[in-house]
């Protein structure tokens, strides 16, 4: 189940709730009991490196490499 982050406008606390996507925009009460909250936008971190693009492996020149089908059915 997705986790959503909220901030209470009354006390300033930030908290998370796990709830179905269908309820993502429903009001959320802060843990201190306040009801004036706002859902925060979250960023997603994806691992990896963008320093160099991935390159396709080179064939050994043995009759493989059929472009769109990878040499399995084209010749």
C-alpha cells in the first residue's frame, strides 16, 4: 500500500500514512489530533548512474545479430 506524506498546518509536524490510492486525496488528521493538514508532494529516488549510456553488446561475428529479432528468426 502506498505511503503518503502530510504536514499539519496547525503544529507543523510532518507525518506519513499508508492508505489506498483511492483515498490519497482524502483529508488526514495529524497524530496530535489537528485536522488542518496538507498532502506533500513526494520525490522518488531511483538508483543508478547517468554518467554513460548503456551500450549493446557486440556480436562475435558468428552469423548472429538479426537486428529487430536478435538473430533468433532472421538470417
